[in-house]
């Protein structure tokens, strides 16, 4: 299982946050209030139900539908049917299980992996000057529907664990948003070919000097965080060239998921209009 997989999350209960920290942390405050709605930031949103996180979405991370269709587990038509039929009632996930498209276990595993993946980028956006989420749309719900709620302290701890993994692999955040540039013949000359894990070899093969780690993750249908970690490890091995310090760290715009309508945005607009 990759480092970005949902099963790696630490689910040990955490002590409650101090009152002063809760006051300055919108996510902690909403958790204490038992709020339901969507906390939006510049790079995605966290959906809460009764104070727990039930979904996360970010253009930096492939979502549940992309993961399932890119790897051939579901056809694009099957996924679009679930969104169209179950989405308006906030039951797209239940629709897949009830109609035998996925088992409950498959749905939960894929959903948790996608949730932790997207939440990392929502809480720690790539690039300078980006801020964590602050704008809350009360009572907004996600069309997928609740699958397995995650308490906010568990989410925070998992995100911190992932940051530590990245720093241990390579202490330079510039590689996260820059194009991945392979070093020609470095693997053969340094004897790293046999040491490079399968996932890292796939990332290295997809590196063309143009695509960023996020774009490579989308092309491969892999978790975005796992791809970031692979790129940092490949950099440490000397197989990927670190970005020039003189080049700005901000990469190209984050990609849209091709062929999948932004149903979540449409439903959020509908919710906002109904709340007026």
C-alpha cells in the first residue's frame, strides 16, 4: 500500500485543541460546533457533517470517479450514471453499492484515499501565497454522500504525517509544483534501477520535463500525494533534477478532470440559491 493510501492514517484519538487555537482555526472551530457545510479555500473544499469531514475535493488530487475510471474499475458511463441518478439526492456512492457496481468496502477504501489525498492539498496548497480554507458555506452537501466520516483531529494528524514524509524524503518544496525533469541515464550510471520501486518507475517513465507531479498523478490515475512523495524520493536518488532556484516555484494551472462535468459546482450553486 502506498504512503498515500487511506489505510495508513493514524486513527488514535487526539486530545482536544486548546481554546485559543480553536478560535483561530476555522476547521477546528467548525468541528467543535458540530457544523455541517463546506469549508472552501483557494485549492478545494472540505465537506463536514456534524463536525466530521465526510468529503474533500481539490483540482490537485484525482477524485473518486477519476480513480475508479482511470484504472478501469468502472466505465466512465457507469460513473456518470451514478452521478446523474444519485447525485441530486446526495447518494451517488450509495447508488454504486445498491446497484452492484462496487462493494461497500471498495467504496470506503477509494473514498478515504481520495479524501486524505485532496485534504492535504486543501490544507497545504502548493505554491507561494496560497492560504488554507476560510470561507464556509453552511449546510452545503456533496453529491457523493457520506461514506465514512473522518474526525477532524484524525485528518489533521494524517496531514501532518504526510508533511513529515515529504520532508524526510527531500527537504525542498519546490519540486512539488515544478515540472518533473528526469536526469538522463542517471539510473544506469548510479545503479538505482533495481532499487526504484514500481510506482516510482512509472512516475519516472511519465516524467517528460513538462508535467508536474500533480499532472503525472492524473495521467497515471494515482494518488497525488503518493506521486509527490515518489518525485521527492527520485530527486533524492539523483534521478530527477531539482528545480532551478532562480525559477519561480509556481507551476502551470492545475488540470481539470477531462470528460467529467463539474457536477459538484452545479449542485453547490443550486444549494446556495435555495438558501436565499
